C-alpha cells in the first residue's frame, strides 16, 4: 500500500516536471518566432543571440579577434551570422560587410565549420554576403591596417560624418576627430 502511494506521488511529480518542460519549450518557440519576425531573421534555428540578452563574446585565437554577432542561425547550409542594423540602405555599407566578415571568421572557429555566407538586415531588406576567399583576404588586410595605425598612433579620419566620429571607439586617439 505504501509503495503504491509513493509510486503515485513519483508519477505525478514526473508528470508535472514533464508538463513544465513542455510549457517552457512552447514559450521558447514562441519567443524565437517573435524575435525572428521582429528582426527579419531568416528561417533556421537561432543558436546564438546578442540582441535580446547579452551573449558571451566569440573569440578567435588564430586571428586575434573578438566579437558578438547579433544572431547565429543554423540552416542546412551551415551556421550563418546575422547582423541587424538600424539604418536603411539600398546597398550594404563596406564597414558593415567587414564587420560581418569578421563574424564569419569567429563563427568558423567557434563551430569548427566553414561559413558559406552571412546576412546583414537593414529594416525590411536582407543582404546575403558570400564569405569568399577574397572577402577574407580583404578583411585580414583591413585588420592589419587598423593594427598598424594603432601601433604607430597614426589614426586619422577618413570620412566627413559627425555621427561616425561621435560613435567611434577611437575618437579619443584620433587627431582628426571633428571634436578635436
């Protein structure tokens, strides 16, 4: 009699745990759908996000890079970094393409697999940027140029945008800042 009661209680307990797990899964699924729709994320499983909660930065020891893409989506083609921008444009900005290329390198090292492309989202528009050998070469060249500028303290402005200067992480070291 006592064993029957204990088994019944255990059965109810495991049923409640399973029911709670199902509710949590449904909630995560709904939240993922809302996020995908809100940010224009392509179909696939969201494996990483830095927009709705702070995420751990990705690090590449090989390339000495660190970064946090907005999303990493697992699709049949592989792991796809997705960067969501607040601006609207008809063509992606070169700086955004370089940022996405850096995320492609980070994702490759994190997941140990080749990244075929990344996606930049501007409002309603999505741009699929192929992660080619030439893009990787351009990124590495850009990184080397930036590191050389930092090493030689030869940082200078290459634009006329007040907003870029206002939001630049190198503004304090730039002798050409519009705020100098």
